[in-house]
């Protein structure tokens, strides 16, 4: 509820719809997804989530703090769903800050789970190749990766990818009880383009996402 980067970020309008709605609709439009749930501590988020067709689960206060880990919310929700009799073998996390994912991205992740992976996530090309990154030790710069050559042209650097936060899918029962990560076991990767990997953090990201939507990328 209390986003620090943009006030009421998850319900701010993006191309005429609350940011949250883009993730809800992506889930509802995915044939392999049976239920779409919104976990929140905010009454307005809950109202809007329900109005777009999601089931709402109120998040406990201790899981809605700025330092709270999303994996702890997932574990809490899993326990509540199992107590209610839900038997779904897989869970998918669709964070509202990644509105440009598509049904095919979600479907690809779930298909990989069905084909023997324990957890799957979406990736995009790294914005900074780690072979070009530096660290500062006092006033002394050092390459972040020992023996890396940051002066090589991009085409000669090894490929580097980063999580884009659009889709995380995992086996419901196998999610570890004591890990901060949503990725475990045999991990699969689904590639997404940079243009659809906009992660909404500030006002500029909203403008960028709206531009991508207008251009149809």
C-alpha cells in the first residue's frame, strides 16, 4: 500500500487502467491459470482488485512492511490456501510493477514447470554486463569480476541476463521454508525483450510503459 517511489503506485492509472489491473487481466486471460488472487494490506487496492475479477486475500501487517520479503507472503498465502483445501500444484507470481508481460510469457513458464522444472522466471538482457562493472575500494577502481576486460566491445563480452520481475512460477509444495529466493531446484528461464521488461518504479517508468503500449512493442 505505502509505495515510496510513486504515491499509490499499484493503483495509479497506466493507459487508462490501474497498474494492478494489467497483472490481474494477464492472469485471468491465461488458460492455464485457474485462480487469480490479490494479496494486499490496502482497502483501495483490495476494492480495485476485486472490481477487475481477482479474489482478495488481506495481507498480515508484518508482511506488508518495506523490508518484507515477497517470498514470506507467498508462504503465508500457500498455508492459507492449503488450509482451505486448495490443491493446485503450481503458483505464479505476477507483480503489478511489470504490466507489459503477456499471456504467452506466463504460459511458457507454466509449460516449463510441467516439463520437469521446479521453478521458472522471466529474464531480459542485462542493462549492464557485469564484465563492464566496477567496484570502488576507497579511491581505487577495480573490475567487479576479477580478470574481466571492460574495454572489449559489447559483441565480444559474454552474454548477461537479469531477472525482469514479470513472471515467477514454481511448484507450490516444493517452495523452501527458509529461503529468500523464489528460484530453487531445477531452474528454468523464459526470455523477454527489453521493451516489454519495463519495471515500474518511478514516474519516468510510467511514461516509458505508456510509450511502449502506444507503439505496440
